[in-house]
C-alpha cells in the first residue's frame, strides 16, 4: 500500500517544524517546503523526508514539491516585519492563491490551512467562534487570513478536494517563538500589557501537533475546526502565570499609547535596518481582540482527549 505523502509549507518555521517532527514519526512520506531558512538537522537526514526550496510568489517552483502529494499543510507566511498591512495581501492572500492553483493542477486531495479564531472578530467563551466566514476582523493579519479561508473553500467547491481550516488558539510551551520572546522581555523587565482584560484560547504544543496530525491523516476530514483546550483565561492572567513560573517579572500594566509607541519604534527600526520587528501595531490590534473557539468538532473528529486540559496542567512545558 502506498504511503500518504504530505507537504508542509513553512516547514523550517516554528509551528511547521513542530508538526514535521511529529509527522516524521508516522508511516508517511514528507515533503518539507522551505524558502530561505533550512529545516532542522534532525529532519533533513530522515529517509521519509524530502526537502524542496520553493518561492510561493512563483507557481513554477511548486510543481515538483506537490507531485504525488495527498495533503498540503500550509503555514508559510511573513511575520515580524514592519508595516504588515502593506505586504500581507500579497504574502498571505496572493501566495495562498498561487499554492491552490498548483495544488489543483497536481490533484492534491486535501489542503489544510493553519488559521486562527480572530477571523470571526471579537469572540469570548460565552460567545465563541463557530466556524463562519462572514466575520469582520479589524487587523490586517486576521482580514487576510479570512480571505485565505474563503479562497480555500471556493477552490474546493470548484475542484473537489477536501478543504480544512484549523483555527488554532495560542500555542504555548518552550520553543514557541512568541512565548520565548515574551519571557525574554519579562526577564529584562521590559514586558508590558494593556490593562483591559482580553480573553485568549490556548492549546499546548503537544496537543496542537496531535490535532494537526489527525487532520492530515484521518479520512473524511473537511471544514473548519477550532483547536483549543478547556481553559478559560485572559492574556493578562496567562502572562502573569508563565512569567512567575519562570521567575521572571510579571508584565507591567501599561497605557495603550505606550505600547503602540514601542511598536512604532520597532517598526521604524525594522524598516530602515531590514531586521525583524518583534512588535507591530497590527500585532497589537489583533492581540487586543478577545478570541475563543467552539471546539466540539475538534473533540468529536480530531482529538477526543487532551494531554493538557489547561495551561496550568501544561505549565511544565515551559521548562
């Protein structure tokens, strides 16, 4: 019996690498797609791994990487760069359209988009995101990701493949770039957060990988799935607890204008230096919106039981 072949875009990135490490242990063939950054050494030399250097701006670079592929998992994107509202319509929406154009020509059977609950706008544990495509998000990151979701289901209806959107809550644990950055800022007494409580939905890195593997391997999976645990908490509470656990300083409660000023400075430095911007004004826009997803479908079809039901159960993942 022929093994499933799964392609991962952004395989050298944070979450893409995590999923690749998990899937490599399964009985599958992996095509890991990279742009400039290399995949980790513990993946590159595996027998069931092939690495392809691609450019999502150029469709012709994708054909070999998608040859005989059953499922694509799409992570790739540009983050931590100044003025994301200027480039995201291209690097999110247009690049994903390029991917879908080639995927349909190569007769890929399933396309999984890694998305997030923010695409439905403000949601809470009392009124969670339910899997609709008519949300009104305010940030460029969420607006362009919603456009990607719409493209996914439009193409699937026309070309008859299985469309899957995994709307993932905040993934936590050591080695997650944004979490590690927060701990670094806290360690140096530089981490600040706005005062207004903001609900967030969380998922441990272990449970995220398990849910994503199930989405890639299980038969008859399609539609929108919210990926999150059972905890109910605010961003402020979460940051207080994880920084305290690591003996770092709790985040300062700061007025919004101070945080926006810091983001503006980071973006200005990024624009003139070409280096990353760890904070942007659009990140703050998306971060200030409460988000929480209805995980019934995830529990029924992908992940019946969680390894860590709340972040306090999984807090040792920060060690």
